[in-house]
C-alpha cells in the first residue's frame, strides 16, 4: 500500500525549495569563481591559503545569516537601476576576463577582473533579494574573500618592492646602530663577511597577507565599532612589518657571525617565529580592543563587590 504524504509536509517542502531558489544564481557564480581561483591557489605559493579564506568567508556569511534583514516581498520596490548597472558591469567584466583567459593565458591580471565581475553579479543578486540593507549586511564577507584573489603585477610588484626596500633599509640602519658595517645595494645587504639578500619571500608579504586575513576575520567577530576594527587592522600590519624586520635582522646577524651556512640552518625556524609572533600579537590586541570597544559602547557590566 502506497504511503500518503501529508499535504502540510508537501507545502513545507515547497516553501523550503522556493526560499532556496533565489540563492541558486549566487551559488553558481561563487562555484565558478572558486573553481577559477583554485588554479592560482595551487600554482602561487603566496596564495596557498586561498581555501582557508574561502571557508572563513563562508563562516562570516553563515554567522550573519540569523540576523539578516527580511527579503523584499514580490510587490516591494527594488533598486532596479543599481541592479541593472551591477549586472551589466559584471557581465562585461567577466566576458573580458574569460576572453583574455581563452585567448591569452590564465594569470592574475585575468582572475582579478573576473573576481570583480563575479562580485558585481553577487551584489546585484543581493540587491534583488533584499534591497540595500540586505546587500550591506553581507558586504563584508564578500569583500573579505578578496584577500585570496591574486593581485595583478601592476599592484603586486609595487607592494612587494616597497616591502623589500623597507626591510632592507631598517635592517641596514639597525646593523649600523649595533656597530656592524652594512651597505645596501638594492635588496642585497653587504656585510663584512657575506651578503644577505632580501628576496620576495623575505619581504614579509606572506606574513602581511596572513595578518590582514586574521585581523579582518577576528575584528569582524569580536569588535563592534568600525574604528576599532580599522585600528586592529593597522596594528596587525604594523606587527607584520616589525616581525619581519626582526626576522631579517636576526638572519643578518646570524650570517655576520657564522656565514651563509649558518643562515640556511635558521631560515625556516625564523619564519615560523614571525608567524607565531604576529598571530599572538593579533590575539592579544583583539582582546584589548574588545574590552575598549565594550566600554565605548557602554555594554560592560559593573564588577560585583
């Protein structure tokens, strides 16, 4: 005998499917976006953390889901002009990026505009679903995901070269203060016994990327005021620069005392030390700033006698 499904159950399933249909478009765009990015995450050492950034961005969106604004009703007015402009811009940018990939190559200069176009598509969907409040509510997870989008060389090279110059200058000045003769030749530090190069990996770009991701993620979860979030981000960048300067100085001192062989022996351990230093610093700063944030918002409770 066939089992009869109650009409209420069928209606509930229908409402569930209907509520998920508006998210089919953004889900497809995100899947396509991540699929394209995965090739760069696998080939670029600086962006091996891409899958982690994707998971964290998903967690930020999931954490916002219970407090999301109510979707617009079918008869409610929508920002049609903004939706249309974002949709057209997303289509044009994605079309350009895909034609570039097919006709030229798969490169950061292609995936970055593709990411901008996909973000435009998702923004248009959010506006169509719930208007400006709805789109604003999920804006940060969308922007956060861009930490895992490879920058074109037009932007990447100035950042890396600037960090290399900064680390080299600080290193030479510190060595001279300590009484060790040092001379900078571009990104190479000439010491009395040996030479130490500040290459791209030693510029601090990787620790800066991880610090930015951690500061943005922790700040969004623990801090309420945007000013304290920005302060945590700036403090995180400062920690990354200080940590990498300390690492470079330590390696220079090691090379000065024991030569290039001793430098190779401590190179990796020094990198892990910087990672632990920045992670611990972000954790402590976020705790301090959360206390300050609560006091500024008047949400702290008086201590019991």
